[in-house]
C-alpha cells in the first residue's frame, strides 16, 4: 500500500527566508505564494501524489489536479501547504493579541465556554474554521456555518460544517499555529 492510499497527510511548513520577507505588498505575496507552492510539491512528493498545473476557480478556490486536492497558506514568516485525495484545507496564523470584539465574530458563546477565552483559543478556533472553509471552498462567510463540537486533545478538535464532520490537527511552532483538515490516517507534520 502506498502512502497515498493510507489516508496519511503530509502538511509542510516552510520558514520564509529573511530576504523574502520584504518588500511588502504585491511582491511579498508573489514571493510567499511561490514558496507555498514549493511546500505543496514537497507534500505531494512525501505523500506519493503527482500534481500537474495548479489552477483556481474565478473565486480563488483551488481546483483538484488529477484528483488531488490542495491548499496553501502564508504569513510573513511561514508558508504551509498540503495535498490529499479529498477536499483539504490548511491555515497558519501567528498567535498575537486580538481585540475582544473579534471573539464574537469567530465563534459562538457556547464554543468559547468549551474552549475558554484566550489568544491561544482564539487562534485554535480561527485556524480550524479557516481550514474547514478552505476545504469547503467557501470564504469567511462560511465561519457562521462551522461549529466546534469537540476538543479531542490540545492538538486535535472536531468541527461540523452544515452537519459534515471535520477533524482538525494542529501544530505549534515559533509562536505560530497551523491547522489542517484530516479525514483518517495520521498527520505527519514536516517543518523545513
């Protein structure tokens, strides 16, 4: 059985070299996107998937390539990517202070009671829901249809999106939190 048949995921997180963190704006986004695509190729190689030309719908949703779904994310210091034979999403965020009003936009009061209110909990909810809405192919408006239903461990949680269940695996590094949607199998984080 190949790695591609096991359901195992190989999300890749790459550190952005100092010289690619600047300049800001469009040039930075271009550099980060190119680096995220390198991370995606590493994920494909590790999982045994073969990717072709990567294309997106007009709304920006990644189109499956040869039956393989893919997702990218980037921040100034890290990029991340994953591919899988099922709809998949990944998100990375730096844990930092947030305004109290943002909590209500990301999760319900019942979800905050389950998780507690802290910056770490905020970014667990944010990255998990962002990964799910990416897998679903909808934007931020999809957060309202996404619910945290169970905290399985510090590094795993379960969500629903319109009654479809999603499992999320998290990885923490250097003040950043990365979340990826998982169906079954193991999640093998790769940091380079």
